[in-house]
C-alpha cells in the first residue's frame, strides 16, 4: 500500500543523497498494488516511455463526480517508482481535481526534473498526459 503523497514528499525531502532517493523510489514501486497480468496489454501501455509502462484507471462513481483509482506497472525499477509516485498523487482525486493537479511541478520541486534522464523525463510527461486524458474522458462520461 502506497503512503499518501504528502508523506512521500516529506520522506523524499529527508533524504540528502540522490542514491537514497532513487532507492526510496524503487521501494515505492515495490509497495504498489500489483497490476493483474491480464492488464499488461497494449491498450494499457503508455506511449512515449522508453521503458514499458502500463496504466489502468478505474472510476468510482458512487459519490457524484468520478473518483480515480489508478494501478500501474513498469519493467524498470526506477520507472516503476515514478509510476508509484504518480499513483499516490492522483489516486482518490475527482477527475476535475486530477486535471488541475500539477504533477510536473511536484517532480520539479522534488528535484526529479534535473535528476532524471531526458528519456525518463519524457516518459513522466507521457504518463501525466495519459492520466489527464483518462481524467478528461471520465469527466465527459459523467
């Protein structure tokens, strides 16, 4: 089970060394809810990532505007941790809240923007775009 995003941010800021921060990201990836094997399909793949990344968004419509529930996976340990960070950031938000969430700002504030390779940074942008697209679709369908 992933910790809440504010706890992740606090823990991240306590770590001085980038090796420790990378290890923490990898640990976050290990804490994620497993993505069922049947969801490792092309339709769930995020385009624009150098590593393989799968994201599945489920919507809880029980209380008005749909709330998002994301699960994901990657074949690369650090990227899996980045997926976990995004899931922690977006899970439980309404589609509207998700659309107004500044995930790239969070990555910049945590220093990840300058410590990720250009390929990984592009992958993060692709994941955020995918989540925003799915949130827009959820909002339109509600």
